[in-house]
């Protein structure tokens, strides 16, 4: 038995240790875990942090800060970490956009040269460097479940193979990319893009989740599904309600085996992006449907509403994660 004086001494001697533990957040704490009752709450990175590329260590740090253990990761930060020069990426980028000025013959020639350099780099890139990127995420307790590949339709066959190999090396269970929208008045003369990429998906046995916007509906996705067994959908539930003026739940129920992941955002029927829980998107119903059916569909937060005055992006992202946690609890 201890006297009161001895107990007081023991309590005082423990105070410094408590302060040491307080200042060492990794000591004795588990890794981030954003799985709630079987549903993995994910983060679209580095898009949610404000860009298409960012240092890998910074992406990991922010995910840990948010308590997020699953991501849809773009290839830009991965390839940068693997040593791809930013100058080559910039020079090879297609001149797109509605307001893009026509390129001069010299500019177009320079872009083609840079595209060749980019292809050469990718085909000679060591997957050991990609494994090192994966290890960083693994060590932090974050799963790279989806790899986002931009402009995959414009890539040569050997580079498409590289992209699938890269995604598999990173541990992904799917690639994501934008879906194309065919103008019925000017149909393509060659193979449909999703049919071509679907052949690679079947070859590599890796799903492709085609990301749709407001103009994408069940009809377009079902057409894409018919091209290849591993063609799937990255269902953006916010875009869906704006374009289809109805809930995505029936489509989710019918096609859940083809849905690689959903993008979680809140929008109103008239197209406004708003804080979670204040719009018309049935976020709660969708997440609980995935939970109750135990479907392996990542609920990937895609941040797109304006940061409110007096707040910041990370604060708002924490609110988004917390909202998803609460409706799943």
C-alpha cells in the first residue's frame, strides 16, 4: 500500500512523461483509419488539395492529418517522385480548352518532340521507383486503391501498357479516367476510345472507372460496359443528380459490380456545389446503401465547393470526412 505522500510523488513523476507522449503523436497511436462500418472513405488527391500535382510526402502528410486511409491518386505526383522532369510534362501537354489559341507550326513541332521524350521516359522508367512510392503510402497506412490517368486515350499502346503496370505496381485495384462523349452528328471513324482501353483493362485484369460529368447517364455507361468486362464507372453522385435530375441510387443498385468508386460531393439540382449535407445529393442514402450491402466501393470525397470566408481548405475537408463518418456510424 502507498501513503498519500508516496502517491503524490508518483503522480508528479509521471507528468513529464505525459508531456513527452503528447508531443510525439506517432508514438503509441494507430495509423489513419477511414473505414467506417466497412465503407472506405477516400480522398481524391492531390486534386482536393488544390492541384493536379504535389510532393508525395505532402500528400501523405495531409491525408494523415485528415485521418484518411484510402486515396484516388493521380499519376502526376507519382511520376514526379519517380524523376520525370516537369519541363517535359509541360511541353508535352496538349493545347486544350475553349479559349486555347491555335498553335504555330513551331509550337506544334516542339510539343510533338516533347511527347516523344515523355513516351521515352515512361517506357524506360523503373518500377522500383514506383514501388518506393507505394512503400511510402503503405508505411503511412494509406491504400492507393485508384490511380487517375489523364489523357489515356491519346497514349500509344505501349504507354497504355505502362500506365496499367504502374497502377498495379502502386497496388491499385482500378484506373480512373474521364469518359468521352461522342457527338452523334460526327461519330468517330476509328475504334471507340473506351473499347480500345477496355481491351487493355481485360488484358491486365484491372478495372477502369470512367468518370462522368452532368452529361453522363446510365445509357452512356451501359454502352461502355458492353465493350469490355473490366470497363466500369467512377460514379460522381453530385454530377449525376444535376445531369439526370434524379437519384443515382437505382443505377448504383443495378450496376454496383461495375462501379469502382464513387465521387462524393454535394450539389443542388440547379448545379451549385455546396457544403456536405446542404444540397440535393443523397449522400447519406448512397453511403448507407454501400455500407448495408458490403459493396467494395470507395467513397472518394471530391472537394469542389467554395471555401467559406474565415475557413480554409483543410478545415472544410475535415468537415467532409466527419460528415461521411457520421452518416455511416
